[in-house]
C-alpha cells in the first residue's frame, strides 16, 4: 500500500503511520510535522486545507488516501468563529482534497475519510448502526456535509469509506489525557446520571480499522460508505467512570452536573452528555477482530504502558 495521509501529526495519525510503509504526509505546518513524525514519513508536503487543493503531484503513485485532518471539537468554547473553524476544516478541507484528486493524473483507489459518531446526535437507548439516520444538531449537520464531500470522490472512481469515530482512548493525549488529572486528584465522577452510552475505541484498534477498511478492496465485499469506528462492547458513562477510577486506584463518586460543564464548555457540554449506543456492524460483519473489545482491558493497556 502506497498511502497519502492528512492530519498525520494529530493523536491518531502517528499510530496509523507506523502501520504504513513510508507514506506521504500533507501538513499545514511541515516543520512542526517533521519534528514529530518525520521519521515515519517518506516526505512531508505543505498543504493548507482551507486554501485550495493540494499539489497534484502528491498523488503520483498513491493508491490509498487517509484523510484525518480537522479542527478539534473540544478546543475552546463554541463561539460563532470556532464553529466556523470546526465546519470549514472538515467540509472545505475535504472538498479541496477531492478536487485535488480530480485534477491529478493519478487517482487513488481508496479514500478513507474520518467522520464522527456526532453524526447520530444524542439518541438515548436506541442502538445505532451505519444505516441509522443523522441528527439535525450542529455536529450532525457537519458530519452529513463532511461525508457528502468525501463521497463525491466516488464520481472519480474512488472507493470511499467514512469512519464514524467515537471517543479515542490512548496514552499521551486525546480524550483520556483530559480526564486523567481530575481522576488522579480524586475528583472524577460520572456525568449527570451516568446512564448515557459512551462510544469508545482504543487508538490501536482505530488505526488497524482504518487499514482494514482500505485493504478490503481485495475482498469479495469491499467496505464502502460509513463504518462505525467504535469498540463492540458498549459502556455507559457510569461504568466508564468506575473502570477508570479502579485502574487509577482513586475514588469517583461525585456526579458532575450538566450546568457546571455548561458554564465551563458552553454548547460543547451537550456533546459530553450525549447518549450514543453505537454498534460497529460493518466492522464486525466484514471480519474485523478488535484487539481491545472491552474497556477494562483497553484502560489496563493504556495506563500500565
């Protein structure tokens, strides 16, 4: 596999790069990317996703594109300006990437484009598969547009997979990195009632699932369209809290009220309290085997290495 990767210097990117053979990387800040992931890449090319398509020559010899770039939804309060950044980084960035493919002499066979379980919004106890309808809230609308821009590459003869990703757990940052400090101080606790479902995935499984989705081109039923990128054993927020506290040998019994987080995070607090019982049906049906299907083993691996 000869791959091109965007968003490679983020939390998931380096794990994916380690599974690839000297990929080409597109980055807004090549110098910063070289310092972090230069040893994992064949070359790093400057590309600002908001300014237009990437140089067409980067697609020469490329058969697979992994598109992971996008502004963090958890970075700061959701002001009007920040919402525009979140949307444009995904929708315009993906549009420009596909335009670059259209203009290139060589086109990849596969595009694996990140998406998010935010597609579904908060759905209570409903089990959500890839065929479930989208939400009409802010993140739901963005995910719909984001995926539509990626799926436009099908008109170029490219097989497209949109990976609707849950909470990614791993060492050295990500969602778990933000949670650890209060839990280590003994101040962790469930969010509200704790009954909301939390779709999660170990970062190692997510990188492997991206590879699985790309490589399925050679199978009799290649993956196309959305794939829920979450672990198969779902947990509620209360169970997540208990398992994390147990692994850290800390108490976790003080519920965190919605109004408190609303004051700190603004509208983003709605995402933290969302209930999404997401099922990775496509992954399981296509034969993908999760290394960390259960949360306890995933936390043990992350927090003891």
